[in-house]
């Protein structure tokens, strides 16, 4: 089969890779309907994370079940499924508490590579959620978004306790931050402030429910949020970047007793204990347990309540995967969808 | 009047200080029934925090209202009252959300000094909670504990979401940690594990509800907790020390999706962002909004449901304040009560 492989920083190609096979009886093989390029794929692409030899790429996916192992009981070939970036048994205590991304049997889908024609999904019963029927093609981008960026933004909004009566600020105007805006709206937030200095992203933030845009960042951004909230700060702040500046901007924008939901993968961040102590905020985040939210998100998408697929502003055949990475790296695209 | 003054590290004395006067119309003057020495008083006493000239000491207090300002409406002279270490208006948005220690008009009681015969309490209507009648002397130690160490341990247990079915671990066997054990029991925790290597504190922990004692600390302590919880870690961990080691021990003892409630005042702590991210824990704490819990705690004490006053293992006249500090500094006493 054909699949994307990163050979070195800046060098991603479509290669012929071995057809995936059932390895464990709990595996399923899916035929990808769509995949995409994640912001986190850009870390190795840019050489900020080390690339150790050719690596299959991609961890976001929707597709049709092609084959199941002998110990898969809830899925049948032909079903359309959505999964997320960690395989999980969905039965251990951690999964049952809603933290499937930290399942004691968790396996990283990124090591498998879903920017490809087919993929082997471990722990298929726990990992994959089937749609009631094979959906119309128009829903594919939104269902694919549920697989990671929507699920991650949603988790951030839940971790930040976005809800009725709340003012929510969102640090980061990438796909996850933008869908954090959408999640905050769906969760009933009263006011949603997006930090953004790019007009296209500001427009998308407004489309998803942002009521206000703040273009400053760092201390000036924090001061602006304080001004907008009688000096108190926001009730809820979503952090979707992962840098020192963005984390401190998120914490400082939050009122005492408020909640920071952070999902930007942490890069060289150290949090000062004393400032955190005196801030009095709640801090929760990490790798999003997307599986927790998938049934609800799929339902919202198929009933037309939400349209997260709008984050894909580039739609390419899988053969053009290199252009997908390049466009995102150069910030010409917010997020690139890839069709095998 | 007589009041404790810290002149230099190790040098605390009972001095003649000016009688407190009503300054703002929202002030009340109270006649102290009891005060005590806090673990945090030991930081300047030990010279770890700078001592800038003679400083009045003490921020824990119960007493009788002596006089009220013209704008105090809920209190009358003669009432017995309990307050906490921050004065708060109890009406701003932050107070109403239960974070009175971060009230926008918060004033630090420590600057006033309650290891004394009398004290001026700002924002008296918001700060002080009167008991239904002047209580029997036997309740005074427990009501005094509510003023800080119980209220702080209680907040830590609430922040850690201790409750039915939960395994709670407690890092720190000082008065706050021990009362965190009591709080976890009252909140219905199923299993309460106290980290302690001192027999007297282990005994008090068991008296307050600890079901297990772990004597190891650091990585060995974490490994022990994992062993006791099928490898998952505790659901809830209370941190009541404030050092780098204790914070990391708390975070690492918590399962993914679990809660750390931290109240040890942070000293030279830096949290690694990546480890925090991948831990998936909830982190909440800081200076405890004791005022939120006072009505409930007073009720539990006066009905005999809880006996937090047991943390006072040294009961001295105010005149012996120097011995109170010395005994706590040398860890001969867990907590010293002072009677003017």
C-alpha cells in the first residue's frame, strides 16, 4: 500500500509500505476514508523533534473496517469508524474514569501511521466507534476532525470547565484552539475570547462562536483580558500551544478559582511553583482522552449541530502529502486533509 | 496590650504593643480567646524568609467581639467568632465563587498579628463567623484549628476531590496534612494513606482516619502507592509541605485523571511542563479559602463530629510564646496553642 513516511526534517514522501496485517486478535484493519496532517506532525518535520530514520506518519483517521481479529466483538467489516490517536481497551479503571489516552494498555497510533491507504488499529473494540451507517461524504471532514483536533479542543474546554455564564479565553488559533472555541460555544459559554492576530483564523474563530478577538499576547494580552472582565480574569482558559509564553498567558488570564485546560504538547515549559500557588487556578490537561467524547461528537456532527470540518482549508489527495506538510509549515493552511 | 513580636530569626518575644483601634468602619476589635503558632511562622523564625525589623506575629484566631466599626452589621460585641488568615469582603465575584482568600479586597491578617491579647479584624462582616452562642472552653482548640490548619487541610481534600470510593494519599504529616486526613475521612474517602515516618504523627493520623501508613518518601514512596493501587496510583493526593520533592511525590502518586490538592506554601518549586502534561492529573491548590468552609466546620465541631483540636499537643500561656516556637522548630511539638 501507499503511505506517508518522514525520512528527514522537511522530507516527507509517499512510499510503498507493507500492507498491514492482523497481529493481535483484538486488532482491526481499516481502509482509510481520510487522514490529515496534525500540528504535532510539524515538530519532527521541522527537526525540533529528532527524526530517527524513516517514520510512518499520521494518527488521525476515519475509515471502513476491512478485517477484524478473532477477539473483536463489537465491529463488523463494512462499518464506518472513527478512532483517536491512542488505542485503548476502554475497560481498565483509567478508561472507565474517562482517561482512555492513559489506558494501561494504551498504544500510540502515531507509530502505525494513518496517512496511508490502510491501518492496523489495536484494541479495536475499545478504540473505534462506528457510526450508525456509512455517512455521506460531506460529513467525512467533520468526523475526521473528531478523531483529534475537535476531541482535543473539546477536552480542553471541558478541562477548563467552560459552561453557562462563563467567560472563556482561548490561547492558540490553530485547529485545536479554534475547535476549543466551538466546544466552549456548544458547552454554553456566555463569552468566548479568542487570542489571534491572523484575519483568516479570526474569521474562523467567529464562525465557531468567538464573541471577541484579542490580538495582543503575553502580558499585554493578559491585561486586555483583565480589562474585559472587571479585573478578575476569565473563568476558563484553553491553552492550545504548549510554549512557556502560552502557558503563562493562560494561567495569568485566569481568575483565582478559575480553570485552565491545557492541551498544547508541552515543549520546554517549566511552571514556577510560587506563581502557580498564588494564582489559585485549577490546572488540568495533557493528552486528550478523545475516545471519551467520540460518541457525543459523532452524534453532534451527524445531526448537523456542529461543523468542525471547516478547519480543513486544504483538501489534497494522499499523493500530495508533501504539499500538505509544506502548506501547514508555512502557515498557508490551518489544516490539510488527505484522501487516499 | 501584650503581643508576640519577631525581632530576628530565633528571637520571638512578648512585647507591649499598641492597643488596636477601629481604623475603618468595617473593622472589628476582638479579644483573643486563643491563638497558635503556624508552620508558616517558622519560615521567618528560621531565617529562611527575611525578617525586616520587628514584626507582629500570628494569623490564627478565635475570640470575643469587643468593639465594632459603624459599618459592621452582622456582628455584636460579646459574640464568639472564628476568622481566617485573610480578611475578605465575602461579596465580590471571587468570594462568591468560594475563593475568599483571593478576595479583591483581601487583607493579610499576618500583618496584624494575632498572637496577642487583642486584634483588629478588617472587613469584619465578611471575615468573621460567629458561633450560635459562646462555646464551652473544650471546643476552643478545635475552633482555633478551623481558623487555619483544619480549613487548609479541608480545602486540600476538597481540591483533591476526596470522596466516596476514593483512595486518598497525604504528603506531609504536619498539622495541615493530619487534618487533611480528617477531612478526607469526613468527605467519605474509602482508603486514606498517610506518608509519615514519625510514630506520634502516625498515631494521630490513624486517630483522624488514616487506614494505611507509608514510611518511604520520594520515588520509593510513589512506588509503594502504586503497589497499593493496582499500579494506577491514588485517585486523590493532598500535598501539605511545599517543597520540590513533596510536589513531585504528590503528582507522581496520583493516577491519570486523578486530583492533586496542594496547600504547602511553595518554596523554590518548579514544575516540569512535560511531566505534568503526560501525568494527566488535575492540579489545584494555593492559599486556602478557609472562609468558604467555616460555617460547616464550626457546625461539625460543635456537634462533636470532628475533634481537630487534637493537633495541639502543646498548650501554653501567651507569655511562653518563645517556647511554643522553639518546640515546633525542634519538632518536639506538632502545634502549639497560645492562651492570652
